[in-house]
C-alpha cells in the first residue's frame, strides 16, 4: 500500500470521526481508543473508499499497448492520454496508424467536402467508469498529405430514448 497525503488525511479524518462516535458509547479512554482503532480501517475500506471510487471520475491510465488496444476496445480510454501526450502518432502515415490502432471505426464529417472524409479517422475509446458518467470518449486523428497532423479526444453524451 502506498501512503499518499490524501490517504493519510482521509484516514485521520475517519479516525477522528470514529473517536467522536466511540465517545458517545463509553467514557473510558482505553475503550474509546480501541473502538476507534478497530473501526477506522473497516469504515475507510468498506465505506469511504468505495464511495470515493463511485463518485470520483478518476481512472487508471496505462501506457499505449498495441495488443491491448486491439483486444480490449472498451478500455482504450486508459491509453489515449499516452498517445496524445507522447505524440506517438504525429507525422505517421495512414498505414502506420492503421498498423498501430487497427482500422478506424468511422470517418468524420467534413463540411468543406459535404461528406465523410477519409482524412478524419475516429476510434471509440469507451466510457470512463464512474457513477454519473454518461459520455462516450472518442479519439479523432486528422491527416494532411497522408500524415497524421492533429489528434484530439472528445466526448459525446449518451442519450437514452
């Protein structure tokens, strides 16, 4: 387990709350301390931590892995940050991009052509986990002269009818 500042602060907060709760049960200091010490990790790991994971939009980020990208399309959002930050596809040809990412899911609409353009590739990244997240993530790669020039990530809200 890695001891980070937010973890320590939350554990202290839970301990103080458990100590105050135990004070309502008994007035002997050693009983209050034992109750607080026993309840603190239980409350943290079975109540606070799960709630934190449900309501926060944090997700794991991974390094780009060609096999994982192709085999697990629903988890691509974990690798998209690495692709954008390291500019892994910048100035690569369409065939190189297709080798890394596979065939694109669809072409984007180009207003100047009034049709879908084969120079605007889109990949579905999936939905980031979270209780209130209803947006699909997408990666768009735009090509100029058969070379990847712009890579952006965007969201489209899912609508249910």
